[in-house]
C-alpha cells in the first residue's frame, strides 16, 4: 500500500542497505568512539560537529562515485557486499533450489548482462514507443498513461492504494501530483544562475535521450522544448514541499462522481479499467489544482506535445537499464545535480535494483543469513526502555494540561513496533522473470507490485505491511498506522553494538528510536489519533503552546546557512528537527535512568558517559558532500544537513552544555528566550 498524501517520517534518506547487528562487518572503525575521528583543535562549545568529526572528515574524502559519504554510507558498502554475495550465488542455483532463489538469480543475471543490453539498444522499448506513435485521438491518452503507470513508468501523476486518513481502517485510491523530470517543482521557476543552467542542460539532455530512442535530431530538438513546456505547466500547478507537509490540506476525498466533475475530460472510469482495477469507490486527491491542470492539458495541449512527453518519460525511466549509451547519458546529466564524478560499478547498481524490485525475496534471504533473533530482542528491549522514558517525560511536561497528557499517553501506548523484517512475506508465485532484456523484468516486477497494491483498495488495512526493505539503513514512523519501524539494516554500529557501552548505544540507536517516537508527536504526527486518524486530540491552549515551541525550532534552523547564502528551510525540515530534538532528550533520559543504582561507569579515552552519548550522536551524521548534492537536498530533503542535525538539537540541551562545560554566550548554547524544548 502506497502512502499518497504525505511521506512517512523517516530517519534519513540513506538508501543503501547495511549490515545488521550480529553480521560480520568490514567497517574500519573498530572502537565505538574512535579518538582519531575527533578534532582537538576545535572547540566543542563553538562547533561540536567539527570537534566530534573533524578527524574523520579530513581522513575520509568523498569517493568519486558518490555525491555524499558519511558513516552510514560507508557501512552501506559492507552490506552491499553481503547482498551481492547472495545475488551472485543465486545465479548459479541448482534446479532444485527454491523458486524465489531462481527468481532472484534470473533477475540479477539479466541486470548484469551488459553485452546483451548493448546489442539490444532501444529495441526493448519498441512496443511502448510504437503505441505512443499510434496515438491519434485524445481518448487514447488515458489508456497510454495507465499502461505506462502499470509498468512503473513515472508519468503525469502517481496513483495507488492508500489509507483513508480520516477512516484509517479502510483503503481507498490515492492520486498524487507528479510527472516531473527535474527533482522538484521549484527547479522550473528559480531564476538564480545555477537553476537557469540546470534547465538549459535538462533540455539538451531530453533531446539527446529522445535521439537515442530513435527520434531524428531535428525533431528531438523541438520535442525537448515541448517536454519542457509540458512539465513546466505541471510544475506550476504542483504544491511546494512545504505545502505537502500539511495532511489536512492534502486530504481531498472524492467519490467517482466527484472525480468526474473535478476533471470532466480525464475519464477516471476508463483510467481505472485500463489499470485493471474497476472497483475503486473513492480517491484521496492530494492536489485538486494539479489534476485540473492535467484535465486542461488533455483538451488544450497539442497531441504532438503529449506524444513527445510520453516518449520522453518512457525512455528516461528505462535509460539506466538499457545500453551503455543510454546509461552514460543518464549519468552525465544526473551528475550535474549530484556532483558525483564516476558511475557506480554495474554490480552495485544491480544489487540495489534487486533489493528494490524483489524486495521480500531478497529480504528474506538476507535476514536468514545476517539477522538474528537475539538482535531483534535487544532492539525491542531498548524500544521499551525508550517508551518508558517518553512516558515519564510527557507526564512531567509543565506546558501541557492533564487532559492532553492523557491523550498523548494513550497514543504512545498504542504504538506498534516493527523490528527487522515483516511477519508476512510477499508471494511471488504469479511473478514471471525471464532471461533477456532487464527492462522487461523490471516492468514485470512493477506490474506485479501495481496489481498487488491496487487489489488492497476496498479491503481492510493490512497492518503487517512494511514501507522499507529489511536490509535498508533507515527507520520510520507512519502516522496513519501509528507505528515505529526499524529494518534489520539499521541495528548495527555505529548506532548499536553489543560490545559498546550504554552511553554510545543510547546516543546512537537510542536517539534513533526516540527520533521515530517523537514523529508521533511532531507537527504532522501530532494531528493523528492513536488509531491513525487525522483527528485533533489537543486542547486549544495546549495546541497554541505546542505551535509556539515548534516555531522556535523553525526559526532556529532558518538561520543556519549552507553554501554561503543558501539557508536550511526551517518549515520543510521541521518534522525531522523535532524528531532529532525529541529523540535526543528521550534517549538521554533513558541513559540516565539506566545508570541509576549502579556504580558510575568509568571514563573511556578521557570522555565521560555523558560526553560519549553526544559524541555517538554526532558520528552518525558526519558526512562529506558535494556542493551540487547539498544544494539539491536543501531544496528537496526534509532533513537538515549533517552539521545542523548534530549541532541543532544539542544546542538546546542544558545537559550538553553541562557535559562539555559550555557557558552562556557560547555558540553551542542557545539562550533561554530562544531555546526549544518540546518533548
């Protein structure tokens, strides 16, 4: 089931899978806190990020194939090797091997066959491109868009199953804005020199991709301009990323009759039929204005514009999976956005593709080899300790009334915890993977996933669903499910280790757990009740006090500068910043609770347990990053840059100032008037 009205609140955007607790890792840091990573020339009370990470930043330059390199990225390479071993072994599996093993083997082998991809060129796309060429009537547009979306081609808008967030036990359809080729709507309108250069390069890239797909050069140049104009029209109707953080604004329940009234020229019944799902009783329309624009394009945009756009989307989505010429062109444009200098090796790209495509088949084999029941039980124990700490903190809040506290504690008690991997795996018995063009196997997987997704509409919510694959290094909170989810991949150093001291484990994994718990009470999550319904449970006075406190967080991060004059977007990053602030406070309270009644732990490498707690937090977010990637993330990423994820929350904590002897007026100590304290 897809989430179409808002994004699940995840810890970070790290997508590379990782080695879980109990696995054999080759990560170079052998100590939970390595003194060599610390910059002794820096003042912890001036810039704690530099103090904690300066040595690491100096000694770990950005690899050429990456736009960002940090602790979690480095760990990702360890786990990529483990996943690759699984995939390579599956390519030589005997006939007697389980069906999923052979499925994985065929999928991975077809991805790795670069010689076959070069022989075929654009041939695997011929059927799709021929269908687009045959469009001679506006009524054909709906059918072609549906056929493309079934295959996972990201064209025009997104559609899938979603929870009805005002009736969270039911599943309805969800339609969300989309269809752009640049990372965000603002890329089409910003007037700074970098944005203008990106648009110029983008149009040239569209032309080259169309030429590779068989469009004559003279036509491709004109078609590239058509594509740019078409996407600019879509972008003009799209909501900003800040607007997309408002669940009330983005909930627009529509019956079939209301859909037809909203877009009289976009035939929803025909669209649903071509998708293969006639029985869709209602749809949550994320942005009605966007779909009004889609409707106007159906009637007003020339067919030549539609055909150019559909060709472009078909070829662009397939480009990374085709011949060397397509792959190189795709990378050469993308590196203007990322700053990466080299392409990842093919086996790494294919490993990522297999993890994303055959998610449960790969994930099940992964956890069998690299995740233990002991690791799961350890994680659950820490989660329960963190929940107890949050329970105490809510009960002690001076700014919240007893009635709202009671409601908050009821929501906390209703949290569902998911650890490691799903209790129920996907059944791939109907999925057919064949030798041959990899893009055809990707289409087959996408059609399988699309049907599986749409089949959930009209049925009760399946609360066993996961939004991430087991090897992923990430975690998330889902407000409509009221659940915190920790894939196997994140339960490892530097976040958690059986051999690390409690201070490091609480500063690492504890703060991550607290982060996800805090999302249940951030500016978005606080709008959902214990059952996951978008429903107010706050008194007016308490809500006003909450907004005053979150306003301090917004202002704090708005003031942080990145890349000279580019600032962090406080409103875009507000939920994640609240998660960081709350997570650290909860984890610190849990650490102090764990120390009660015991002899005080000895200092390690000259650092107290309290200092090691904050050093553990800082080392999670250390990263070297290209200016291009940083600029893109500031525009699109709901997470603050690593420096400010480190310094931002702890500068609000008197516990940090006490641990490092910081005094009022130091940059790492926010004054009482501006200090943010929520959970």
